[in-house]
């Protein structure tokens, strides 16, 4: 995280396809991605639906579960080999209480997440799959090189075949 000189978080190295949090479990950790890519996904009608991707410098958790202690609706899984900083709920609560800078960082994090999810929802409502793909290419091109295409298709709300057609139209 490197937000404070006096805060040192433990790091872990995990292999690709490691489940950090399973759907239905309570989130006990918040992770900051130092290297790699993590996705959040859920099961719906027998399919995996990708909600978001997180890369270097981004914090990832099932925030709803982490903050409330309720079971998570999501699974957190590494897409690539990752190095992650790990923050427990107890350490999170301590930092929130003791460090104004941490509170500001967390407020910015939650604001960015909320805005990102609103944009993603609006894209599903008003944009075509082609437009959603073009927005991803424009805003997060690195994901196209790092993330398997079936995860990209899931994130865009389309099938792998549809994604292939869209990519071939360029």
C-alpha cells in the first residue's frame, strides 16, 4: 500500500487461479495488488459472471462482506500469479481509527469503486456489447493482454463467440 511510512503490511505470493475468498464465506481480508490481477465474480444461473478486475495499486475485497461481516456474494480469484499486501479486518479497523490519511485513502477507494460500478451498470443499460468492448479497450487496455478472453466476455455480459465477432470487426 505504501501509504504511510510507519505502516507495513504483510505480503503474500499466490499462484494464478487461487481463490482468495469463496462466495458464501465472510471476507476477513482486504488485499492491495502489488503485482498481478485479481477478479471478482459470482455464480448466476450456472455461469460465472465477472464483476470487476483489479491490478497493480488497486485494493480488492468483497467490501460488503468485509465491512458488515455478512457472507460474500462474490468469489475473489487471482487471474495471474500475484503479490498481495494483506490487511486483516482488525488492522483495518485500527488504521481507520488512528490514521486520518488511511481514512481519506479508504474514502477515495470506496468513492472510486462506487463510481466505477455506476459506470459499469450504465454501460449494461445503454451501451451495445461493441460499445462496452470499445470502452474497455480505451480505459483498461492492459486487461486485454492479461486476462483470458472468456473472463473478458463474462465481464462484458456476452459470450466468448460474441466477443470474438466483436474483436474481428475492428
